C-alpha cells in the first residue's frame, strides 16, 4: 500500500472526525449539558464514535488495475552540477505522522 493511500484515508478520517466533533459540540451547547457526569459520558461516547469511524467506514482504495504507466522527464544538467534530489513528500509526511504516534505512545 502506498503512502498516498494511507494519507488519503487519514485525511478522510480527519474530516469526518472534525465534522462529528463540530456537530457534537453544537448539540452539547444547544441541549445545555451542565451535569458533569452526563457531560463526561456524552464526550466519552463521542470520542468512542470518532475512534470507531475507521471500522465502520470502508477504506478507499485505488482502482484495481494491472496496467501501469511510467512517465519519464529529463533535462540537461550543466557539467559539474548535480541535479536536485526529489524528496518523496508523501512518504516523509507519513513517516512524521507515524513517528509522532510512536513518540506519543511512549
């Protein structure tokens, strides 16, 4: 599975969670939840719902195809100068997110 696949699903989950928390915050404000025990149960239920979203929502996958396309671009580089290396930013971003999760777990 590619980094784009994981980042796409992470972005979709983040947007769904944001919408769910916004709607839940509005509902808590409209119903004026004041009793601490009820507020705690309400927010814990909302947290559990947000954490269970990936299990309920099917993951989006890429199109299943055996056809692969390859494109190559080239440009001339003056002698004595090295071309800049391209950083796979999706993999770097995924590594940063995974490192943050691991650091937080520790």
